[in-house]
C-alpha cells in the first residue's frame, strides 16, 4: 500500500506524539521487566494503532477533498447504529479521557499525562487508552518499589 502525503503527515504527527509521551516517561523504562497486564496493553495498543490507521486511510482515500474532522464526525452519525457508537466515542475520547488521564496521571505521578488526549486524535482512542494503561502500570510498579507482581 502506497501512503499519500496526508497519510504520512498524520502518521508523523502520531509517531511524534507517541515519542513525546515515551520521552517524558523514559524513567519508567529503566525499571526491568514487563508485567503480563502491561504486555496485553502494548499488544492491544499496537493492534488499535494499525487497525485505526488502516481504516482512517481508507476514509482519506474514499472522501478525498471532503476529509476532515467535521466530515469524519458527521459520518459517525450516519445511522442510528453508528450514532450509538459515535456518541460513545466522542464523549469518551473528548470528555472522559482527558479528565481521566490528567487527574489519575497526576495522582499516580505520571509525567505529561495531558498529552494522551491530543495523541489519541492522531493515533486512535483505543491506542491512547492502552498506552496510558501500560505506562500507568509501570508507574504504579515504580511507586511500589519496582515490584513486578500484579495486584489481585
């Protein structure tokens, strides 16, 4: 599949936002080991990123000059079934996700927790949630002295 310049631009924005979050939390990766739960989050994040970009690029190609946030959002509400999922996505990503990551991130000592929301707009909501949870798992383990055991 040949990527267009707009697809490469959005991928670059997504990758830069991921790098910014990982860079701000580099200290977490000095701790050895990956918990099983953290591994599940990383695998889920990668799947969400690849699948999300695949369908977004399909959207870019299908809608050409109409491509944009307004058009994309309008398509979420094209019928009652998609509107049900669309309203969930919009409310969860635009309202709940920033509140959750910023407030919870500060509580557990995460750095740059505000970046997850803008990153989710150029990657995917599911990717943002999974990456946040993976790094949160590392932060909580670091706060507990680096133990790898999962809490029950």
